[in-house]
């Protein structure tokens, strides 16, 4: 009877020991694989954080407009106090900016990203390299940017010591070796001797395994010569690898210990069974079976529940299994939480970048379309004016007047498109809102109707702002009309203006500084979250077909961004909508806007040099100006206009388009004539969102323009030029030093 119990029990004990041995080894390798995969995602998160920072920096106006000296200062402030470096390079590798070097110092070409960048990876991460300035082992992340129309690369270089925080934030179990490798197999971070091993390459067996698969287990030796089971997993976005090394000796020791404990328990049971086989034989088999089941359950990833068997030795092992199971479960939960947080953070950064890129692309598209459409409208406007002057039939006059009204509406639509697409307000001046807003409220009240309670609240000591007054009025009127439609003719509309000091990060896409907030609030229908997400996009509208163009809020957003501010929206269904324009404070002086209306039928004199690349606009505008009394000379480009003037052509005023083919724009022509012929007045005309800061004293006429108004502007420019000439016989003033 005893031998019948001893022999099966001995066999069962050996089976349990082998199962524990194999389960312990598999569990350790599986846990190491899960840890390696989780740490590979954490490695990607480290790279994604740097990439997101570069994406945010890449939309800086100074970078897009090519003001690299200002962008160098902004980038240097961003990395001040850290060991990181921001560099801007051309496609051929020539560095344009390096925050390690002062602005203006000649920079060499760099070959950091010529090799090692894995194609089809979301993140562009270099392999390890030695920094040319600090001589530290480093890595870099880069993103593509466009600088003044030229494609370039914006990169952020960091020392590899920054990657040690991966293991500080997620400590590995005792005896585990953690390693982070770049895509070529060089050590970037390590839990053991990181300073000594950083930059060394993995073993040949490890490199061969990495080349064949993105994850797996390899029996190899560490750089310290220790035999290990190496579990590796490749980060999906950057292509870097995370290795977890498990000492084969330690794994065997742990497994043999578990096996020995099992055998000891078995032998004790055999001795006890020999002495009291009949009394306790049945009570020993069940605990051992439960212990084996718990070990198998733990090996398959299940959580072990604490139970009391009545046998102390079995309960000790079972409690150890319970503790190990709970520790493993907690470890998995922490890893899962960290991975979810990393994924959420990356998703938010990606969504913000996509929104910004979408609005920027829409702006460029609408601006380009409006520019081309403006030339067509200019041709139609001038042609209609000439036709109306030549027509003697009243019925034709009515038809021409209807056409002129249609072109006026089309012109207003293109101005809204240009307002969304422009990067700089074209007719800006310093405004005192305490004078502008009360006058505008009368227009708002007339637009929304007397049934809506409209009120204006202004803070005392309101700061001045620099913006386009016409665009500002249009923006507030657009908001008021949207509120009127949401109120269905009845309710409350409030416009508030107040000073605000904004700290960094308080308002999205807004730098720290002083701002004036113009808030338009209504208690109407409100918007859904999906509607708010698209509200600032051009052509998006919640109104029925034929009742809105969808350009109102797009024009508001474009005005705010063009001044260096932004626009924010807050709305809830049934509670109303609040739109805030954040306009930067201006330290300039305010000046009144002047407008002159030309007298009907007035005749003019003088010679006009008309510089216009569009043949239709050039021919019709020349004919219209000649009908008003001017003599007109034409040139299709600024270069040909300069050739005419250098050849002795005598003109009294120049009317030039701004955006033209050739080596010079209209602004360049004005600046050149300022030197060659300082007394020759210049009037610029454009239908494109351009910058004219280089010629701030030159009058600007927006296309499509009225030829009578342009004629009056030309005459005023000639009169101003004549009044500034010295009297006949007076000596010329001495040249300035």
C-alpha cells in the first residue's frame, strides 16, 4: 500500500518539478518580451515628444517667412538650459541654423541623416553620432519644414544620456539587463554601465537576429561576456530596438530552486506517507495538484488566488505564487497605463498638428484661387466701367449696372477668401478701439435688428491694437450676423473688449504677452462639438444652402492670426456661443483713417506708367485711364518698366502690380525708384496677400479697383510729389551724411 502511494507520488512530484522548471523559464521569457515591447513604445514616445516639439516649432512665422535670425533666437531660447541642440538644414545637408553656434557663424554640412533613417517609419530618427560641438554621443529627430518656399529639415539633437530615463521611469526586476539600440545595433541606453557601453555595437548573433525579425529570443552573450537569453522588440515608429537580457545561470538557478522545493515537499510527503499512509495519504495529493495548477495558471498569465491547504510547506509555495502573480498583474497594469498615456499624448499632438496643417493648406489654396480670380474681376470691372461710359441705351445701362453689382459681390467674396489665406494684413494701422467700437455698434444694431438686445462693454484704459480696420469691422459684423441667425431674431447679443495678460500655454497657439480680447456672446442655439471642430474652416456653414458662404468665421480666424493673435470658440447646444478675438497690444500711435471719393466726370492730366503682367487688365486699365485724361505707357514686368525709365521715358506717376514674373516685384520696383528717381510717385495695386513692410510709404490699392478711384489716387500722388519739390530757383538741400 505504501509503495503503491510512494511511487505515483514520486512520479507526480518529478512531473510537478519539471513543470515548475519549464513554467518558470517560460514565464520569465514571456514577461521579458512584454516588457521589451512596452519599453519599445516608451522609446517611441521619447522620440514622438521631440518630434511634436519640432512640429510646434515648425509653424513659427519667423521660420515660414525666412527670418532665420529671429528663428535662431527663438530656437535657442527653447533649448536654453538643456543639452539638446536645434538645427535647420537644407536638403543637401548644409546647416542654416545651429543653436550651439551663434547666429552668423559659418556652419558645415552635416551627414547625420544620410544613413540610418528607416523608410516608411512615422518618425525620422538618426542613428547615434558624436556631436561636432560638444563631442557627446547623441541622436537626433527631424521633421520637414518649408522656409520661404524652400524645403528644409528641422532637427533636434539630444545626448543619449537622456534615454536613461526610460529605465529610471520603468525599473526592471533585479538581474534583468535592459538595453536600447539604434537601428544599426549601437548601444544608446543600458541599465548596466551605460557610460562604458554606450556607442558599442551588439554581438554578431544579435545583429543577425535583428535583421531577420522585429521581435524574438536569442541565446547569446552580453558585452560583459555573460550568457543570456536576449529578448528583443523593435519600436514600430522609430525602428530602434529594446533588448531584455535574462541570465541563463540565474534562470536555471531559479528554476532549479523551484524544482528542489517541489522535490523536498514531495520527499517530506513520502516520509509522512510512509509513517501514516492511511491517515494522511488522501490529504497530500490534493494540495500538490492545486500547487501544480497554480503554477500552470501563473505560467499562462492568469492570476493565482490565495487558498489554505492545511500543509504549511505547500501553503508557503502557494503564497509565493500568489505574491508573484499579484506583482506580475500590477506590473502589467502599470505598463498598460503608461502605454495608453503615451498613445493618448501622441494622438493629441498628431491631431493638433493635423488641424494646423489643414488650416494652413486651406489658406494657401483659397489665397491662390482668390488672387487669380481677382485679375478676372479686374478685367470685368474695368470693362464694365468703359462699357457704361460708352453706352447710350438706358436698357444697356441697367444691364451693365446689374453686372457691376454682381462683380462687386464677387469682389467681396474674394476679399473674404484672401482674408483667410493671407499671412499679413495689407492695410493695417494702429486703432483706438474706444473710438472704433462705439461707432461699429451702431452698424451692428442696424444689422441684427431692434428685437435683439445689443450691448457694448469696454474696459477702461483699453490698449490700442494694430490691424486692418476694414477687416476688423467685417469680422465683428460677421460674428454679429451669425449671432442674429442663431437667436432667430430675439435674444441678447453682447460685445466685450478687455485687456488680458497671457502666460505661455494658457491659450492654444498664442504666445505669452499682452492682448486685447474682443468677445462676442449670444444666448442662441449653440453648436455641437463636431461643428466647433470645423467652424473656422472656409466654406463650412450650418446654414441652409443659399443662406451662407461659410467664410464668416474663416475670415475672423484669418484676421486674428494675421495680427499675431488667434480666435477661440466656446459653445453649448441651447446655451449660446462665445467667440473671442485675441489681438496683440500695439505700442504705436493711432491715426485717423482718411478716405477720398473722386468727383464724377473729373478729368486729369499727366503721364502714367502702368506696370501689369495680365494683358487683359493692362489693356483695359490703360484705355480707362486714357479716357480720364491721362497719357499711359505700359510695361508687363518691373524689369521692363525700369528699362523704359532708364532709357529716358518721361512719366509723372507709376501704377504697378505687386506680384509679377521676373526678378523684381512691385515692392522691389518701388524701392528701386526710391533711389533712382526719389521724386517719382509710385502707387501699388494687388489682389494677393503680400507683405509691403519694405515700402511702407507707398499707397496700396486693392484689386479689383475702380478706375475713377485709382485715377484720383494717382492725381493725389502726383500733387503730393509736386508739393514736396523745392520752389523754382531755390537751392537744393545739402545731402545727408
